[in-house]
C-alpha cells in the first residue's frame, strides 16, 4: 500500500490544499455522515488510502485557499479567462457535454457556493465552490455513477493558478445574473452536497 495518495492519485499541486472523504461505492454520495466534521482525511491517512486503493470513489474538500469551478457546460468553460484554463483541471465522467472541475488558488475566497445560471434561460451552467465551504467535488480516478466513465486530470502535472476573489467576481460572477453574499455565514448547519458532476 502506498504511503500517501499525493503523487499517485492526488497531484502534487493539491498537497496541503484539500482533505479527502470516502464516497459510497461508485456514487457521489458521502459514505460517512460526519464527513464534514471529522470523517475527512489527509491524503496520507491509511483509512482513505485503503478506500481509494480498493477502487471506491472519493471526494475532495477544498481547503487553504483552494477553489473549484464546476463547469457543467462548455458555455461556462468557454467564458473562463484563458489563464484559468491552464490551471489543474479534471474532466468529469458525465455523458453529453464535457464537464470540468477547474482548481484555482484564491486565498480570500468566501466559504460559500455560488450557482451560475444562463442569463437567458436560468438553466444552471455550473458553480463555484469556495475554499472550506461545506461541499466537495468527486476526485479524479472515481467512476461516474451514470456513464461508468472515470474522472480524469487533463494534465496531472499542471500547477494551480492563483487568483483573487475580485478576479473571480469580475471574470465570472459579475457576468451572470446571480445573487451572492458579501459575508461569510456564521451558521453551523452543514449540508452534504457534492459537485453535480
């Protein structure tokens, strides 16, 4: 058994920027109900190494300034600044339109999720998951529950592009008609939602 998932399953660029959780089989659902409190693991914890090594899905909780942009559509991805597209990215296993998880470093990120909708149809295009928000994304190497395809890194050796929250607001959130909060919620009520794809 490997001593750490960093350098094997988890790229070096994510070292110190995430915690991992166990997902139920080949689904997106958390296996342990307290995943957001104490059932999350560093990539060198034998519990998560054993889980991932047995072929089960796992989730990535963004920490320490890591932000994930979930692009469910080409439309959203096409509108990202070119420099962001050079950042560490996962192609999701979904059928149809190519989905992507773009990882960015944003030290001043709010601990929130921001759903992005089409300005004309109001159809969701994806979302932004702030660092240390109570959400996770399905990790590369996991199997998509609908298509059976694996999530894969575009380039596992890619670096993570650093941006400011102002960059994300101006380069993405201000383009779409969404309402986002300027403050970090103080509620301790946690939800267990993962990225949609």
